[in-house]
C-alpha cells in the first residue's frame, strides 16, 4: 500500500508538472517565460555576439523621393490574360476577378472573348487583363507610372479619387458585376453582441470594439477596396455629420489605441481569425462565400456597394472606347452574370449601400487621417535588420538599398528608427532616433554604405535589435516596438532560432520578416506570426512595393 501511495503521489506530481508546462506553452508550441528571465537570457546570448558600430554618413545628396521612384515597374503586377488583336484593350482589374480560380471571372471571360474573333471597324478586338488592386492603380496613375485603357476597381470611390487628382474618368458602365463589402462577426459572439447592442452595423461594431466586446480588424485602406470603404464607415460612425471632422479624427486615434493593428493583407487577417486573435473583421461577400474557413462567421453588408464600375480615360482613343463596349456587353450577358454568381458575386442585390457623403478629395483626406492616427497617437520604435552576407552581393544588395531609400518617405516622422546590418558579425549602422529630416538623411546614408560579404548570423542581429528597442523604450515607454528583418537566406552561423523563440514570444515584439528572393523558412514564418506580424516574400522587382505598403500600415 505504501508503495502504491508513493507511486500515486509521484504520478500526481508528474501530472502537475506537465500541466504547469502546458500552461506556460501557447497554442503555437512556444514556451512563454517570465519577462525578466527573457531579458536575462537575451543579454546572456548577446554577450557572445560580436557587435560593432559605425558612424552613419549624412546623405547630402538625398532629396525628396518622387512617388514614381517609390514604385516598382508595373510589370510586377502580372498580365493574367494577354490579347494580340489589332485593337487590344488593357484592363486594370481588381484582384477578386483577375487572379487564380475561383477569383478569375474576368480572366475566364477575356480568354473566351479573345478566341471568338470579335471585330470593330473590321479589326479584331482582344482583351489583356492586369491583376492589380484598385488602390494600387490610383497610386500608379497619380504618379504617372501607368495608363491602362480601362479600369475596373471594386467600387466607384477609387474613380472619384482619380478625378480629384486631375485624371478625369469616363464611366462606361456603373455595374459590371455585383458585390458588397461587409462585417464578419464570429457566430461564437454574434448572439451576445446583438443582445447587447441591437442591430449589427459599423456604429455598434465600433462601440463594441471600444468596450472590449469585439476584436475587430480591417485592411490597408491605401490598397484594399474593403479597407477604404470600412474606414470611411468608421469615421462616419464617429461623426455622422462630418466624417472628416476633428471629432472623427480624435475618436479614430482613441479607437486605434486598443484596436488590432491594421492587417497588411486579407490573408494576414484570416490567419489572425483562425488563431482566435480577432472575432470580427471586414471582408467582401464574394470572398466570404468562397472561403469555407469563414463559414462560422455571420456576414453583415456595410458601406458602399462593390459593383465594379468600368472607367476609361480621355487619352484612350475613341476607337478603343467603342471597341471596349463589345467586351462590356459580353460581360453583362446572362451567361456571364451566372458565372459571376457561381464565383461568389451578385449576392445581396437588394442591398442599396450606405454612402458616407464623400467626394474624391474627401477619400484622399480619409486616407491621410488614417495614416496620422493608425497607431493611436503612439510612436513606433523600429529597427531595420539588413542581411549583408555574401549571398547579397551584387544586384541583391543594390536593390535592397534602393528600395529602403525609395520608401523611407512613407515612414512617419513621429517614429523612432534605427538600422543594423549583419553577416557573421553585427554592425550598428544607425542608433535609434526620431525620424526627423536629419535622421532620415542619416538613414539613407547608412543604407547606401552597406556592403555584402561573410556568413549569415540572422538571430545574432535579431538579439541586438531587440536590445536596442528595449533600451529606447525606457525613454519612450508608451511607444510600440517593431522589427523588420530583410534576408535572402537561412541563418548559418551564430545563435540558433531555437534559442530566441521564447525570448521573442515573451517580449511580444512584432517581427516582420522579408524573405528576399527566396520563399523564406518555417522559422522565419513562425518568428513573424507569433506576435501578430507577417512574413513577406519579395524579389528585386517588387520589394519596393512590398515595403511601401508595409510602411503605410505599420509606420
């Protein structure tokens, strides 16, 4: 009996021990250690790392970078259909209809149209389709970097913004394919939400988010049609009479203090929902219908309709404009619209939409208000960690330099920025300081001075960057901390990833990893996702766009 009791006691102790371990380990399998222990472990590991500093040269040649300089070549947005007719019409089409199946409605129709020998004035008419978001088209056209023949965004607000920018649109069709944007609320909280707040709309969702009853996320309003639509609805909820008032702006800043960070992409937002980090978000109905993983969410239409108007421009010849109407009519046939329904469109046709009462200038101002207030009035302390190992030598390091220089103007001057580089050792190229014009000139000067050689001690550099963030946070305790790691390959020397996992998890510092010219690793993906950041993939052609949009949402 004594032996039995002793064994039973040992079993209980073991179970208790394992229960304690499980309690300290998150759903992602990463153990969370006490904060002070994480800092001690950080410093212990860092004591073995060779760190040096260099003086950042001031870039006296640096001048304001033009918007066009901060854009990748338009070819980074692929032509998903290529026409070859005597009259070929290029359509800039939003991604929900120009991507891979099932988001390929326009691709299917354009491919079929091109095979059928449609003619105008005795000339064969064909269609080319470029896959690009509505917001990116506005950005490129305002910069003078792109001139499509037709533009089919999700909604009409983007056309209003082009008109406000002096690029006059000509509307060929008000509705090519019906869709709505809206709010998704998890069915786990929906009934309780409705019982407490009544009708589900943007006003009550915002109120519930402020009260802590919902965790609501939305996407980048500079690129996402749904993000822009819902941003204006949020502003209208704050001040129905004037969504751009000082009252609306100040309430947006207060709201953003506790709201989740704006999702860099819809995919990032879906990932957060899958992990239970958020329980409400924005989405187009077409995407909701086609995404089985979202079946446990309730969809509530909101904002303006997403009816995919068709715009052309005065620089497009009259012949092309008339020929384009052949394809528009083709898209409006019963067969084409039925295909649209099969691909998730043309639902909620009875929904009239809710106009915020804004013109193109107002939409541009709404984006600016969001940019100013997205961090809730808190500055960001960020360190850029640049891989300068030997594999980066040549075009890779040159492209990294040019992209950081071109996108630096998208970093808010209220933030605090530093730069380190690494190969088999770590170099502090620019200590963290407020991103004044002088610091920006030092930043670009430090970036220009980077050169590549040696091995790849990625996590040694990550440790040094974290230490710099923690030191600066003592001066600015209310700031948000953030890391950006740009690398073209796996760590092959120095501290291993396993040694830093719990440190990063415990300190709760978001790490955006930019896998440069390769697909990234499972370690980098986990490093980004553990604290609600995002792993990105970039190449020498599109890294400038990746960084521009990332900085717009985070800095």
